[in-house]
């Protein structure tokens, strides 16, 4: 009986130590990704966004692209262009010939702010080491991100990181209603040269558009 108790105690302590090690490993990898991304002056990448709910037999797939410099970004997604110049957000919808201008406090973007997409995880989550996958020769290590505060919409996130490049490859969000959203990044190009007015909104380019502000 005593041996059994000692064995169980040993297993508990070993499990706790392993969990602490994997948590530390997850944090270390995320810190490396943050440092790598912070070293880039500009970034540009394409992405595929998939919304899926098997219970409701729903699957929607949309492609997009984004260019980022500091807090500023230009996002093309869902048939619209969203431009943030550091102070205001301009959402341009060619199909409706309409432009909506909003402040930072008012903006309602497509989810995670593109300028924060690659390092949003730094606050508000607990980390866990998860599975590793080989994707076309790339080693992708997944980190499980669990919201620290109760979240009625999100169960957890899985962040897939290219362990060689130290950049994010995929983000999977598991919703409380069993909805899964997956964002896969491709054609990631850092430090591209941009024109000085790249993030400047020019109303003269849209003479027939209705501007809502």
C-alpha cells in the first residue's frame, strides 16, 4: 500500500514537472516568434480563411492579403479593402461604391486586427505545448492557447509555428458552439519597400463613392 502511494506521488510530481517544462517551452517559442516579427519594419502575406461548422454543415473559404507596417495596415478581404493609417480606418467596398471612415474606438474589423495578428497571443492566454506536424517539409509546432478569462465564444486556439523560420503558419480557433475558423498564412515577405503614401487614404480616387463618416 505504501509503495502504491509513493508511486502515485512520483507520477503526480513527474507529470507536474513535464507540464511546467512544456509550458516553458511554449513560452520560449512564442517569445522567439515575437522577437522575430518585431525585427521586421514591414510585412506582407496572403492568407486563406476557412469557417467550418460540421454540425450545421457549413464550410466557407475566403482568400485575402495584408500589408503591415507598425500599427498601419492595408487589408483585402471579403471583397473589400480596409486601410488603417494609424488614426482612422477606411473600409472601401467597391461593389456598393461606399466608404466607411471610423476611429480606432469605433472600428469593427474582420476579427483580429491585422497589425496585431502575428503577436496578439502575448496577453490573455495560458500556453500548452501541442502536436507537431510536417507540412510540405516544414516543421510546424502547435501551441494551444487557452483564454485566461472565461470566454463564452472561444474554447481555445491552436497556433502553428514554423520552427525554423520562427513565423506563424496557421491559426485555428475552436469556438464554444463547435465552429472552427482556420487562418493559414502563405507568401510571407518581410521588409518590403513601400511608398511613403501607401497607407494614406485619397478620396479623389473614389469620386463616385458615398463616404460615410
